[in-house]
């Protein structure tokens, strides 16, 4: 019997909602719902596998079916200590956490390479930084959005006319704290203010086009593009005094939207292989956020070295238990999955989130 521990950072007690400020509570609540959707989908898939015993992390804010094996941090125990302890009690640990502030890297160290189900440490290190990821991909000739040094906005005004600019955390996740500016000088002002406050910003050109995400399975030898998903991303006007910017809002993803065998699918499959070659150590599940520009084609925005919210609908949409395939990508052999009951061909995480209060 293979024992697997699943830890999703937000539902596992990583952040106490009672300590969140009013301004961030709505964002935090939305992320917790997304985290629960990912965790529950992964746990459900693992429970369908023969010879696998799965338990997951929860917190004091959640009521869990006592029939499901779960655990939580002891009072006063740090998250890294809790994850390290729980990992030692299992054969493997499957961690879902944001890259912010080196969190995913810290949890990798807490678990240790021998029990870790996920991308290698160096791949996490590179993809935890949007600027480092862009530099790495650009060096391999992959279209991406390089980080821009603000310099003197006035001197660059003509070169930047007619474009839009995005300022966001270099290690952010989920589209949080991401602003779009029509004016380059204002974007530079926002960047400088964040840098002065040690908020680790990055300034990049905004890419217009269709927002997509690619779901990959990487086994160290090859890459399978399992799904091309459409992201719902909108812009709302900032209400901050004196700030003329739009706020990026992520409203979910609908999986399995473009046939991987189509012309567009073949282009994206080639891109997935090139990204995996450019970033050694992607292993198991990984996601690539892409904007399909009308004339430039696919432009990589970021790479996620972990499970993404798209996973929640993939097993049902594809009619296959992806957890078994992902374990195989790590060399973990388990029994055949029991037959999945859903034949759905697509899944909308917005509706899933609505069903999970």
C-alpha cells in the first residue's frame, strides 16, 4: 500500500482568514475556494486508485467527513514543521502551494526530494520568478514577456506609445495585485513605489489576445499536452485615488477547449516541448499560461511548477484518472484506477467553485 499525503496550502491552514484585512479577505476567500477545488479533485482521483492510501491536510475552519483520512497542524506548529512531520508519516507528499515568498521551495525542503511528488527544486526556483522565467525562455528563442527596467519614463515615452504595461509581483500567483496601465510613466511610478516598499515587482508589456493555459504531464523524458484551457480574465478600473489603472481579475478556467490535434493545438504542443526543454526539472503536472496574440501567435506569460486549478476538471473531461499517470511520471507504480463515472468533455471551474462554499 502506497501512502500519499496531500497538502494544499490555503485549505491546509497556511493562512488564518481571521487575520486577513478587509481589503484582502475577498481575494483570500476566492483563493481558498480554488484551493479546495484542486485538493478535492486530486484526493478523489487518488482514492480511485488501488493500493493507494491518501490523507490530506485541513484546518480548524473546515468540517471534514470523518470517513476521509485527514490531519492538521498541532497548536503552535508551523506549516513547514507540520508538512515535514506529515510527509515522514507517508511514502510521498503531494504539495500544492503558491511560489510567493519562496513558499513552494521551503515546502520542498521540508518534504525532501525522496518523498516529493512534483517539479524539481531548480525548476521551482526558476519559475517562482516571472522575470527569471522570461529570461530563461527568451534565451531559447521562445516568445515571452521580458521584464523591463523602468529607467527614465520621459526618455522612453515615444517608444512606448500605444502600448499597455503590467505591474505585478515577480513571484505572485493567481493574478493578485496585478495592474495594467495605458501610460508607461504611470506604470514606472507604480513599479518604483512597490520596489521602494520591498514588494518585489516586475514590469512587463501587456499582451493582448486570447488567454489560454496549457496542462502538461512531464516525466523527465517527454511532455504530454493533456489539455488546452481557456481562461476568463477581465479588467476593472482601480478605485485608488489618483491611480489610472485597470485591475486584472481572474474568474476561472474552462478546460479542454481546443483540440490538441488541431493546427493551433499542434503549435501549442510544440511550444510545451520547447518550454520543458528550456526549464529542466519540470516533473509531473505543470501549467503554462499563454496569450494567443492575433499576429504573434502564442506568447508565454508564466509557467506554474505545480497543480493548477485546471486540474479540477481534467479527469472528468478527459475520461482518464490523471493522478495515476502523474504518479507514473514519478516512477510510482500503483494499481489500475477504478472506472470513472463521468463522461463530461469540459469542466468550468467557475461552476465548481460555486458548488463548493
